[in-house]
């Protein structure tokens, strides 16, 4: 995603300071969400709780050497994230040392109580392995509970989802979910969601990867399952597709000033999507991402126009 910097306006580094702050204890109400500069929120169907629509992933971006220059930049990334009113951070114990970095950084900044941490049971088989991994995750994140525990890529999903629900009953987990990241797995994911009805599902969704619209999203809406949308930039490939191209003329109507905002708003414009989770280790990109959660979403005509332009 190295080409992305070409598409971010110079003013984006100061964006977080212009956003209204919304803490964990006071997420924006409907009237606040209607405010011109408030970060949009959506409801988690299983509870009625609201969550800001811009989240953050940690794969790659938080897998850096502790104490190094990239690590120090993550302090500003997190600071801008929370000052901008965002809360949900998606991570996993198999993202190298991402959890080891995220935990201390949150505590240094004093933001853990405001954070909605979504982590995973990842790459394990059997209850004992899953439980050992979860306990390790709590230590790495320097916390005693997490908001969302997901079964990553459906690995040993029956055992791990049962464990996640057991931990939910114990008060160590608030919500449970299942995840995948490729279109070829979406039917299997949909089957499991239909059978088990978790609180959340996570799946890939972007301008060029729209398979979730066929079955996963309608099912989520029907069953009341919140959706985390990953790979919103198609692993950076979308920026290559628009290199040198100006934004569409209607971008100003949607308060869009960068291609990153355009791609995130595309995903958010599907009403089934609860939160998008773009990963970044760059403070200016974090500020830019947050702008996608403000102002109007794309109309069906604008979405169709963008698909034609990109695909």
C-alpha cells in the first residue's frame, strides 16, 4: 500500500483534531450522529449497543519492533484514533507481536477503557489449546477481558465457538463471532452463521470484492448479526487501480477528499456493514481514514459509478 500516500491530501494530518471526541462511556447518540462533524455509529443488533463505523486492524501495521520508530508512530496512530471518536480495534494472537504492542500502547495512552477490542481464537485445535491461547492473549493485551472474541477463519469452529460462548458466560468476553477473509469461503461462513447465530461475523468487502452482497450480508441483516468488513482496500490493490486518476466529480457531495475515504465509504454504504477495519501504522493515514466515517454515504448510483470506474 506504499502508493497510498499519493492520494492523501496534505491537510489530513490535522484531521483528528477537528473531529468530535466520543468516549467509550458516551458513544454518539442518534442526534449526535446527525451532526455534520460527528463520527457515524451503527447498532450491534444482538445488544442494541452502538459502535463507531471506523475501526482499525493490526495485521502488519502493529507487527513492528517494540521501541523502534514504527512503534513510536503507533502511539500517534492510536491517539488520533481515539481522539477522533473511534473505538474498535481488530487483532489476533497470530499477528506476530501485534497484541504484544497493542496492549502496552493502550495502557501508556490510558485508552483501554474506551477501546472495543476484537481478537481471535486463531490457528488452534481443541478446547485446551484455545483456552491457553486466550489466556495468553489477555496477558499480551494487558487486560482481563475483551469485547469480541472471534473464531478465526473458521478453524475448528465448533469447539472454538463453544469455548468463546463459555468465556462470554464467564464475563471475560462480551460478544462472539466468526471470521474469514476470502470470497471462496463465504458460503461456508454463511452456513455457520445461519446455524449458530453469533453476535458478529467478519468478512472481506471492497469495490472489487463484492461477493458478500450475495448471501452473507442479507443473512446478517435477517438474523441480526453485526458485520466487520476487512480488506476494504483489497490489500492495497485498489490504490494501484486509481493511480493518477482524479476523484469522481460527485466526491465533494459525499465530503470525500481521498481515494482511501472513497473506498471505505463504499463499504460503509452497505447497510449490513457495521464497522470497517483498515490497518495502518501511519498517523496521517489514520486521520484520513477517520474522515470516511463523517458525512453522507454513497448513493446507489454513486456506488455503481465507482464500480464502473475501478473494475
